[in-house]
């Protein structure tokens, strides 16, 4: 199965909806018309980057 590509503005909005608005992965997926798996992938990456200074800032 090919990897779903997502634009940077959607990644930023995804993270804003998660951390500022507190929306669920399911709600974020519906708002941005992406899969819940994609939401989970970027939330996990953001959380991992908080603990790894070598990754840099996502947004």
C-alpha cells in the first residue's frame, strides 16, 4: 500500500488541532480528510521529537 502524502500546512493544522484544541484522532482525520493512521503517525513523530533534540522543530 503506498504511503499517503500530506502537505505541510495539513501537518501543522493536525498538530494544532491535537495540542491546542484537544481533538481526537478520529475528529482530526475527518476535519482534514486524511486517515486516522496518518494522524497517529504525525502525532507520534511530534511526541518523539520532543524527546530528541537532533530531530528539530516540526512547526
